[in-house]
C-alpha cells in the first residue's frame, strides 16, 4: 500500500454506507482525498468524455 493512502477500514465503511444510501462517509473520504492529493477528476474525464 502506498504512503498517504486512505485506510482500508475507512474505505470499506464508506462503500457500505453508500450501499445503504448514506453518502456522508463517502463525501468525507472525497473531501479528505482532495485536501491531500488535489481535486478528484469527474467520471467523464476518466472514460475520455468531456
């Protein structure tokens, strides 16, 4: 695992919360990742669109 990555337990909690319809933990992970690594690219930038 690379240095500075998101802890596995936090990721799993966020994924389970999304499955249950609660987006708050996932939003916190995104905010934390953006503050550490920069903006998260939108999905259309990943698949060549936009």
